[in-house]
C-alpha cells in the first residue's frame, strides 16, 4: 500500500529532500546473520556520487552513509552482522549552500515535477527539486548494496548484476564490439571503448553549449536460478518495470527483445530449448530470461531510456505559480547527461527486485 | 504484498485457470452507491472474447459474467448499486472439450511459461496453459469495466480511455492518417484505415502459413485531472508500467516519448508551458502526461509491445519434463496475432491504475 | 492494505453477503504440491454449519464448498494438489427463502452493524445482515482448513489447534475438571462434562425465553516451533489479536494470562526456564507461548469473549432509517448463544495466523 | 506486508535499538499542508520520557526529536507545513553508558524476548533489550503526535483522545470517583485521586522491595464521526487490537464491555437507540463505540493490560545461551510499573488507528 516503499519481503522505504538535513531509507525484512558494514554500502555510493567527474552535476556531497540500526557486532564474534530488524541508513546533506531559490520557487521548469507537486499537494519544497530530486536515488543505491550482500549470501559470488550505457543521445554502441570489462574504463559506463571515446567529445560539446542528452541503459543479471517471480501481478518483469520506471526521468522499460518483439514473427521470437551439461539450455534469449513472469535461469535483461534533463541554459517558455507566462533557464553548471548517474541506480533496482523475489520464493516454495 | 492482486485502494485479486471450472476476480475497495449491472461489465467482455473473428483463437466461450457479491438493489430504489463491500465476479469456463493434453503435458513450448511454472512450483495445470493462459485477462477487462464506472462517477463522462494498435509485425500505422473513430471499423483496433486494410492480408497470410506476428499497442487517457500519482514508489508511470508489463506476452512499456527520449536533446524534450483559457497549457507532450510520477492534466499516454505467440505450426526444438530433447508444434487453429486481444486489456489496466490513484488522491489530499 | 483480506504471504480475501448468490474466498500464496480436496475443507465446514443442533440458528444450509482454482490433478499422479496459484473457494447460498425484510430494512437492530453500514456507505444489503452476517465466517473456516493442511505439511501431524468454550453467560467451566477429549461430546465444545450438562438447561431456557447469552472461548496451538512472529508490528500476538477481534461479536482478546496480567507481580509473572530433555523448558506459561511477539515453543494460548446476539424476542428501543424512534424485536427462531459457532472460527483464525508466520519465517530466516 | 510498519494510508515504519546510535520512524502518507514543528512532537515525547519521576526507569534521555524530511517552510508563508512526502523523525540515543552486558548477553531473562529473538534470528542486540526495548514506543508517541495534528485538521479541536490507568496490580480505581481532570495531577495517569494517593505507597513498596506490578489502561476517543472502520479484516476494533497488542508487555485488548460481554444476556448487551438533538443517541455503550467494525459516533473505548516487568531484583531460574541452567536477577534501578509509560503509548496507538481509517474513509467513501 505504501507509496514511498518498494518490495514485499525486503521492503525499502525512502525519505528525504534534496536540501533538507538528510536523506535515508529503512530496509525492513533483511535476513539476519549477514555481514554488513557501512563500508560495504559506501563503495556503491561512491560510484554514483555527484561531483565525480566533469560530466555530472557539480554539487560536492561526501555522501557518507551511516547505519543507524539493524546491524550489531556481538562482542564474542567477528564483525557486525544484520539482526533481522529494520536497517536504517542515513546520508547527511552537506552541500546545501544558502542560495537564491526564487526562480524555481516562482516558476515551473518545463519537464520537471515542479508543477505537478504543486498541483497535487499545494505545497512543495522547491530547494533543489526537494523530494523529486535525483538525490533520492542515493538511497536506492545504498539499499541496493545491502540487497547485493543478501543475494551473495543466498546464491554465492558467481551471480553478477551489471549495468551499462548503450546509447547517448543519437549515438549507439556497436554491440559487436561490446566488452563488459570496459565499463569502468570510461566515465559513461560504456562497454564499447570506441563509442566511449566519441561520447567524450559529444558530451563536452553538450556541456559547453548548455544542452543535454538522453541515454539508454541496460542491466543484466546473470547466475540467478530459475523460479524467481510470481504470476500474475507479482511477475518478475512487472516488478522490474515498476522498479525501473520509478527512477527519475525514465520513460521506457524493456525486457529482452523489448520494443523489437512487436516486429518479430513467432518463429523468430521463440527461444528454442535443448539440453546442455544435463540442464535446460536456451538457444536464444529474446525473453530476457523471464517467461510467464518467472525467471528461466538465463540472463535477466532489462533496458530503460532516460530523458535529457530540462535544466538547460537555453531559455524555455513556462508559467509562474500565479499563472503568468514567463521564460526560465538554468544558471551555472548543469548536468549534460543525467543518464550517467542512472546506471548504478538501474543495477540497484535489479538487485532490490531480485532479493525480494528470492525471499518470496523461499517463503512460498521452501 | 499479495502476488495475485493489483492496486492499493481499488484492489483486484484474480483467480482461475484456463480449463478449471471458472475464472474470476474480487474487487476490494470499490466506492459505494455506484450503479452497476452485469450488463455494464458484459459489454466490455464481449469486445475481447475469443472466437469473435477469424483472427482470434477459435475457442468458443460465451464469457458470461456473474456478479456474486458487493452489488445490491434496495427494493425502495432504482436498480443495483455497489455497496462498498467486495465485488466478486465469476466467468464460467464452458468450452473445455475433453482433449488430449499429453503433448504440452510432457514437453515445454518454447516462449511459453510451461517450463518456468514447473521450475518454480514443481507442478502445473497444463491444460490450455492453466494459470498462464491469456484467459486470465478476461478478469482484468471485467474489473476494468467496474473501474471505468467509478472513474465516470468521479470525473464525469468526458474522460476517455482509448487503446489501439499502432504496429503489427513490421507494419506501422501512418500517424498523419490516424483517426480514433476508425478503431471499431476493423478487426485490429487500427486507427489508420489504410493500414487496417493492408493488415488484413498480412494477417491472413500469417494465419494460413501457421505463423504469428507481434504488435504494438497504445493507450491514452484524456480528461483526467492533474495530481494523480504519488512520488516515489507509487508513481503513476511506475504503477502503469507494472500493470501493463503484467499482461501476458508484453515485453516493453513506454510512457510518452518512451524509447525515443534517449535520442532527444534537452531542448527537444522539455514540454514548454503557456496559459490557455486561464489554465496551464503544454506546447507538447513528450512526458506522456506524467511528470515526477504525477499526472499533469494532459493526455496520459502509454505504449506496449506484445510478442507473437510461439504456438505456431512450425516445429521448434524443445525438451521434455524429464530432460530429453524433442520438437514441438501446435496443432489445429492458432492465434496469428495475440496483440489484438491485448488492446482492451491495455485499456483496462489504464482504468485500474487511474481509479486506484484517484481514490488515493482523495484519501491523502482530500 | 486491502480491507477484506487477512495475512501477508498466505493471504485470504473473503467476499459475499448472507443472502446473495454465494459467499467465498480467494487464498493467495498457498505453497504448491500439497494434497487438497474439497472434502478436506468440507469436514471443517460441517462442524460449524447452521442448523446442526437446536442451539444454533435454524437456517438450513448445506454449505457445500467448491474449489474453483488452484488445485490440479496431474493425470500421471495421485490425487489433486495445490499448484501455488490462487485457490478460489465458493459456497452457494441455498436457503434464501423469499422473505419480508421490511423490519430490518427500515429499523436498526441495537447492537448490530445495521446502523454503521448505513452511516458509512449510505447503502446496505439488509437481507439477513448482508456482509455483516456471521455467514462470512464460513469462509474463514474453509480457509482455515487449507491452512491446517499447510501447517501439517510443514510441521507434521503432531501439531494441534484446539478451541473450546470456557464460559457461557455467567457460567464457567471448572478448570480442574478440564478434559479436551470431552469437547466433541457435547453441543457447546465444552471441555468440562459437568458444566456441559448444566449449560444444556441454561441454554434451553434462554432459547425458550427468547434471550441470548455471551461466551468465552479459548484456542490453544501446541507443537509449534519457537521463532514464529516478528517484531514490532508483525508480532504473533498482534496478528492474533487482529485476526480474532475481526470475528463478528468478539469484544476482547487475551494472550496467556490476559487481563489477569494486570494483577500480577513480577515474581508471579515471569515464566522461569530450565533445561528438560536437552531443550529449554518453561516452568509456567503466563506468556501464552509468546514473548516479544515471537513464539517460544510452548503452547500458544488465546482467549476471546463473544457478546450475546441482540436478535432477541424482547422488544428494544431503536430508530428508523429516517430518524424516527421505534421498537424492534426479532421474530421466529433466534440464536441463543452465537459463541457456539465462534469456536471453530477461533481455531481457523489461529491456523491462518500461524501459517502466515510460518511462511514469513521461512522467507526471512530460511 | 511489512512487519515493522503500522497503518495503510498513514503508514508508520519504526526502526532502532535501545543502545544503537538512534531510534526513529518514517511516516508515509501524511496529508499535505498541515502545520507541524518538532515542538508539536516534543510535547508528547516529554510526557513519556524515561527519568521523569522516581517511578520510571532512571535512564536519562533528553529524547529530542528531529524532523529530517517531509516538512517545509515556504519563505513566502507562515511556518513549516507537511508536504505530503515521507516525514522522517529521529531521536538520538544519548545515555548509552559503556556497561557490562555479559549477564543479559549470556542468560535469558524470564518473561523477556531475549530467548525468542535468539531462537528466531540466531543473533540479537543484547544491549538494553535491543529492538525489543520499550524505547521503541517513543517512536509510536512521536508518530501519534503527528496523527493527532492530522485528526485535528480533519475533525477540529473538539475531538479528544485520553488514556489513563484504571488498575495497578490488584488495586482498582473507583469508577464512581473517576475524574479525567485528575490524570495529570499524579504520576500514574490515575483518574481517581484517592486511588492515586494509595498507589503511591504501593509503588514505593514495590520499588523498594525490587518487585514490579502489572497495570490496566483505558483509552477513549470522543468526538469522532460514525463511519470509521471497514468490514471485514479492516475493522476498526481489529486494527485497534493489533495496534495495542503490539505494544510491549500488553497481554489483552478489550473493546467496550470487553471480557464482561461473555457474561451478558442479549437484553443487557444491546445498546438501545433513540433520537436526541435530531441525531441517533445510544442509551448505553457496551459496544465501545464500534459495531460491525465501524464507529458509531459514540466514545470509542479500548482497554489493555500490561504485565509487570520481569526485570526484578529477586533471582529467577533461567538458562544460558549454551543450554546451562542458571539464575538471573536485575541489578541497580528497575521499573516498578512499566504500565505507567504505556499510558501515552496507548493514546498514540488510538490516534494512529483513527487517522488511518479517517484517510481510508475519505478515499473510499469521499
């Protein structure tokens, strides 16, 4: 029911505004006995934090996570472990310089949630986007790091969740040149080193001209067992779609063949099955590892588009709170491709969806 | 939490297998005092029912809905009304001819949920697909008809939810020729009469050759107020994504610009705002009527792909329950484009998502 | 969230009115592979059904349950089993003689929900109490029978849930004479044969004079493991309290020492622990088998009072729908002690609460 | 679903251990636009805080609440208001002196949750009771204060929720001498000044002798409208039962006549109705203001027993973690009547239950 929570058995509730004292989340339902330190979470957070490169927003946040509950170090044993009780995580907002917010207070940025928050609630924390800021996604990444620990506890260390960018604006990677090992060698999580090189200049240009670019991100999860997900409204793909679409600026979610499935014939689409090493083996993966809402044991593949930020340096037509027409433009530094920061968030949402279904599967099917 | 339910305040739980005695659903949370008869629901069901044309599966089901609870006709007043208590709907399965199921009992159809149900549960009702059959979507359409009544009660009769097919296999409509009035003039819910004509022969050919085709479907909701939807995990687009992705065979969900958003620049993407007739007016609708998870008052636009059925007449490689390699092919009549039946289901899921948020909005914001 | 459901992982949604075509429930989350027939459920239903003795209401309902989904008999195996998909149960209402309902249509019975349904919904199915009728509890008993099967599957056949009456009106059992074997030897589920004898004449008198009596019922669950239940809002006792208080006419729920705990000193109250047969053994059970919301492995003990029905033959002051003062009295046969029918319902709610926590424990703690 | 949350539309998730860095809660679903300051909450917290009198535990906690999100002061208006987004509250744990916990680390206190946490989770934060500490109830009181603000916003300032103690150990108040105005004139929230005087010496004696006493607490809510609560599993009394039973040490919940209802005849029990000032008026209130799970408009009355703490100075038999028999006794100051602190918690749970149903009623019935 709750509207600021995600998950059933591994339930994450996030809270916080961009310029309030802190942001954070509560994880309810984490299994007990799993080693967990703040450092485990910090590593994930450091990957997405603002100010990491010239391509992401310049706000300088240390993004230091504190574990306030749910983890305990028994003095007779070896290091902190989860206790099965709620895990409360908090990240203080440090870089909230006193600033003049009158522009975004009085006018609505086109393509932002400014107008809809006002339409719905009649009030909004306008400082830095308030609740609608991408800052909320730090909590997803933090919770995702805990989910990852649980998944490793359940399935070992051979499972792998990987997210990367396959398109920046009109520029695509060459899938024949894809090398997952490359994604940490560039600032865009790009698995194609040649594309990555080109994207650098594309993005530099967008940054300098005050424009912004959309992006396409792909997330794969490999090594997971068959049987995760539940018909009919708890389908793994249905939950993934909800998890990913809830990330700021996302406009599409695809599973496996995605939009291409519309073009297929039945002959093309069916992933034929044979036996390999004594186990079911699929000859293709148009299904994206999910059939009837349940994982097949193949790689689980999701893909999502991120729209370009509308905080750009070119003036745009808009209206004020009190119904006057005006124009608005962003001042100072802007974020030329918000999709970059969406990459680790996509991986986090995959981890959160999978851990929830892993616990559900254990509960319902033993 | 529940895995066979959809919605928060207007909650629908569906049940039933393709070849069991009946299918049905329970609607919990329907507001009281709304006029409702079985006929109101029957009209919607008749639009999606199997056997309607030569292009859909030949099972002959009357699909007669019975209202078993939650509606009452006070003898002092005028016709049956909802009482605020659970509405139980049942549709009997009539056309379950005794049949030989040994083929799909012993072997897994590639691209079907046969294998994953077995992997998850260790048991499956193999008759006609059991729970994973598209027959379940009749319950969605029935519940959607009730949702539509509630939406009209809340917002009047000017609201409109419309679904139509924009692509069949590799064949697209011409958006410049789009006319919503056309969608009931052909058997494909196609808004472009010229495309519809062409699709007829395309589909005839697919049917004759025993092949099948994918489809793309678009759903729009117009006339709805701003303010529906809730940040962060109860976003209107997040819930729509989950609702639509949970429909059988769907592989993608897009909102507004969808996958195209990845190609946009910030200048293109922002929907500028002006004042028209004293109210906010957007100069474009790339957002699909949703910003920050909340409706803007513009048309709400979602789009989804439906993969072609893999029940085709060409043999495909697969395996048996006990791990032997084999081939499988569908016998008799088959469904050349399951997307056709997905059209009213998409509209139903839009109605169910909107009514849930309409009640939530009323509860939380008064 | 839902308001007509009970449970988290083993979720039961009930529907139906006393004089509608049927009542029923949907069980979502039942584990797969458990043998289940309609007869398993029928046995439980037959124990509570109206018209069983001269002490319970005379409506003659066969109360035949039909399983509409979620159970499947694979033709290669041995008898029907649960499939993991929703189990839909339906009981047709047979004995709905055409009757004059104008009295309860126009006036509110004191102590009944007639007035509050009208106040809340502005409409009510007045025939036989509609949704507020004790008839709804048949669905609880049916679902409880399924829960019992799952519990036996999980914990074997040595577990035991037993409910019995300890007080009828001002008449108590003698706990020193308590013999659980006696409860099926009388019509009141009374474990004290001497009290049972006396209650017969007490109840005969109440019946003849058109009066009614309250009752106290106790439910014990033995053989269940420690570790069921979850702090803080998913406590086993918190869920039991909700489960039991939701039964019609219940006005109190006690766990273990219950109201007596208020009188205790700390010395009296603490259940001391020793080791017996190598396992923790408690020297008393004031806690009712629950500490901190989690089962201890001792007998789980709950107790609840059932108010006397206000459908009595003596006229009572009341008002009409349109605000006029009047009097009302029940005509014909009445139910002198509705608590009798509450006994199997209490056992069912214990089973439903335990099975839900059994699956939760398996999901969260493995 | 979640196990550390309470409520549907006004959902509270609490977190934190007694001796961790902090405790807190997240309120999801608070309506927007309601004035709220930390001071509003602090007033309620100050009433329950430890160290307030010689009768409650000596831990010295300032219990200062911080609002971390969900409240915003628009610089153009007048004071902070709720924004409709999650309200995060945090209370730091200040008085966590370094201490020797080896006794409660190694042995289980009889009547405490020490043993069941270990049985369930295999790990437990043994410092000061960890998650099972009554310290968690501070979060309930804080959330309850927010709920109270919302209730006043919805229903005005004439509504009143009052909690008081009616029994301490074997000593009862005299209901004929009850005066609600007295409850703040003594340290026990006792509405009978003569009883209060006597309880002082009773409790002094218990404190000196190292013993403890149980208590009975009553909560009434007056001025609330009819129509709150929902059949069948969302009954107002069912939710109250769950809310109250989830408070630490509570062993019973009664509504209205409660356990006494078992002794009543139907004539006694029915609350007759007449018309007064043009509105329905009940001649008695055995129902405790709830019929069929829905409020009648009368005073809503709940009552609960609190067991005496088993942290007493007399040695008790128990076992160690590794299965050895031993004895345990509390050292230093103890809490002679934990029920005293339960009084404001009971009021908070009433407020939380009512606000949730107030929003539900608005959502479902408009």
